[in-house]
C-alpha cells in the first residue's frame, strides 16, 4: 500500500498526497481506524517538506476523512467525506465532466477513455462491482 | 620484520577497500553521484582506473617513506616507538586518499543525473516500539548493569593494582592503580555503547524508504527485509557486545579476587565466543545485504531510490549528507552500506554530543586515569 507524487505534476504536492490518500480510503485499502504514517516518516520517504504532509493531513481532517490525535498521529475516521452533504451530486458530476473533457481534448479515443474509467472504477470498487 | 609485513598488508587492504567504495553502489552512487549506466561503462570506467592507479601509488609511496624513516631511525616494536611512524603514516594515507577521492568525485559530479521526479512511499508505519521486545530489553539492561554490581560489591577486596589488559590466553599482562576510573571504565564504556547501538537501531527504523513508482510493493518488501536485517543486527550486536564487555569488566574481579578465580576461564571463553560470533554475524549480514541490494537493483536500477531533493544534499563525493530541508535525520549511505546522518538536521547536534561523550569517557578513563 503506497502513495506516489510527481514533482512535474501541476498540482501542489499536498494536493497529490490528499488525492492519493482519498483513493486508498475509497478503495478500502485504508480502512476506518487504520493509522497513517507519522508526518515525519511520510515527508522523509517522499522527500518533501514536513509542512506539506502536515497540510495534507489537516485538510483531510477538515473533510472528515482523518482524525488527528496529538501523540497518536492520524487515523482514518470515515470512508466518506463531509463533502457529500455540503456539495451536490451535480457539482461532483461537473468535476467528472471536466476530467473527461480534458481527456477527449487530448485526443484520447472514446474506447480508451472508457477503458480507463472502467479500470479506475474496478480499482475503487473491486472487480465484482 | 613481521610488523613491517603487517604494515604493508594493511596498506594494501586500505587501498583495496577504497578502490571498491566508489562503485559499491553501481551507477547510483558512483563517487557519490547518480550517473547513467552508459557513463559508468565508458567515461566512468576510465575515471575509475585513473583513481585506482593514483590511489595505490600514493598509499604505497607514503607507506614506503614511513617504513624507510622507521627503519633509518631504528624504531621497533621492542623500543615501543614503531606505533608512531605507523600511526602517522596511516593518518597521512587516509588524508591523501581523501584528496585523491575528492578529485575523482569532482570529475564525476558534472555527469550526475537528477533524482527521480516520481517517487512513492509506503503507508505502513514504522515505530521503534514495533521492533522492541520488553523481555529482551530487560535482559540487556541486566547484562549491562551486572558488572557495576559485581565490581562495586568486591571493590574493597580488589588489590592496589588491578589488571587492565589480558593476553590471548586471558592472563593479565598490564596493570594500573586501583581507582574508580580504572575499575569502572569498561562497564561505563559498555553502557555508552548500548546507547550508541540503540541510536543505530533507531536510525535503521527511521531511515527514509523512497520507493520507485513501478513495482513499489515488491521493492518495499525487499527494502524492509534489508532494514529488518540491520535492525536485528543492531539488537544482536547489543547483546554480544554487552556480553563481551561485561565479561571483560567482571574479569577485573575474577583475576584479582581468589574466591572468584574459577570464573576467569568462563570470562575469556565468552570473549572469544563473542568475537567469533560478531565476525560471523557481520559477514553473514553483509552477504545478505549485498544479495538483497542486487534484487532491488533489478527492480529499480539501484538499491536505493532518491528524490531530487535528496540529490541536492550530498557533498564531498557522497561522503557527507547536509540538507536542512530534509526531515530525515538518517539516510541511506551513498558510499558503502548502512546509514549516515543528515548533518543539516537540527537534531544532529544531540547525536554529535553523544559521540563526544564517548570520546570524553575514553579520555577520562584512560589518559586521565
């Protein structure tokens, strides 16, 4: 179970870390109650500043996905974010539309996009679902 | 004559070891920099040959001068003065080797390639308490403190001069006046060494594990296997060294108090056993590490993966790591095996203070006593 970051990615590193952790939680690889590595360990392993990881953990805590206890570190609090109540399904769908649009504009054929989406769904929900 | 032969052999061993160091990590650590395999195979090979030639000539020349001076001034082991030219020559050898190495590292540096822009990290936590067993720690504490108890109990029965060195058969061959420094030197050094090895264990647990993006889990499993080996090695070394130093410390009492004389052979057998076990353990750990490193190289092209941030921190041809921006206190060595400290980390001063404590203890218990 690992996360990866890319310094050539336009997204800030802390956002990449947040996305990766959300992905692990959504896929069930990080279950409720699972402890995350200490900020220092993850920052050292990824070769990034301490504050970058601390910010990612804090933002995920604000979303309701993590609980941070002083001395115990961060643990997974829930598999759903507080977003679902505050953000409508339309808004989330617009995010998906934006990503698919960028893929189409990059010249990816429909079949390739469909295959990519299917693979991501399988990774998130497992093969039988 | 025998000592001159040993002197020459030691010079050759030093040259051999220093010749191997720049390529111990392959292209990922060639003179401390990450170079491409193509560079290593062509220009790098020429640079390496020149380095080895210069190194060997320098070390042999310095050794020849040292030996010549020792011979000309009739310094011998018997008159007790041979260690001085030997010590001076070996020191100069190390300094000269550092200069030759640095020159070669400077030539290699422009060909360094940047660290990986895409890296991964495991989401498994690594904590000291996960590798700590209370029963084992209690045993080590008892082992380390036992000599204090024994020597304190028998202190008044010790003679005015106590043994401080033993020959290969365990018979005392050097004595000093009985003072608390002389009697408790070895147990205190043992206590300091336990602390040092605990720091080493912590360094392995806390060491950065940067993963390649491809085949991350496979690589992680091998890396954790290698680290597990070093962590267990540090624990093993604590037990063995604790046993040896306790035996040596208590041998002061065993050699001086008639009622305890039956324990003297036990102490010396223990010392010999531990010495053999340490050498065998070290050789086995080295072999296993090289085997695991070879497997990691197959996966990621190197036994370690470095980010661009880490690449910026290496100095002096990969011998020193200084990176205040890096939160890691310990990083994997670029040259050789094991870990090294990040001299730019704010906690490094505590570590250096602890090392200085060891030097201070040596001074107090040997020279000052």
